[in-house]
C-alpha cells in the first residue's frame, strides 16, 4: 500500500506567505534604488547647471553688479530654474555669488530646489 503524500493546505499557505513577504521586500528595495538614482541624477545635473552659471559670470569682463535674477533653462532633457544672487562683500572688488538650481517636475508647474552653489568672484 503506497501513500501519496503532498503538501497540506497549511504548508502551502505558509509558503505563499513567505514568498509574498520576500516579493514585497524586493519591490521596496527596487523602488528605493530607483528613487536614489533619480535623486543622484538630479543633484549631478543641477550641480553642472550651477557650475556653468558661475563660470559664465567668471568669464565676464567686469565684476557683476549686486542683483538677483531667475531664468529658466533646458539641460539634460529637464527644465530648470536658475536663481543667481550677487551679494556685496566687505571688499569692494569682490562679490559673493549664490546660484540655486530648481527642477520643474513633469506634472507640476512649481520647481523644487535641488542644489545651491556659492562662490566668490573678484576683480583681477
């Protein structure tokens, strides 16, 4: 007499529960990886945009005047808002420049700040 023995219903349910927990954890790790990638990508691109703006100011023949302005630009297939603040210093031949780069999300109209870079420019 042979007894065919298979899994019981309880064993199958426990196996499904374990598999479900592992699948949920794997999906969460994958989602976190994608979010981290997007944050690093945005931070890197925003850093390049800020560097470019400060280098544009460095290449000007004259020291920039004290001001604050914002302009939109396209870079890396994204739209960015670049805000440049030129601030006076105690030394009249130097300026502090702060560049804040904000990214326009695909679904919203208001940009969110991603990166800020500060530098000092001087008359040579």
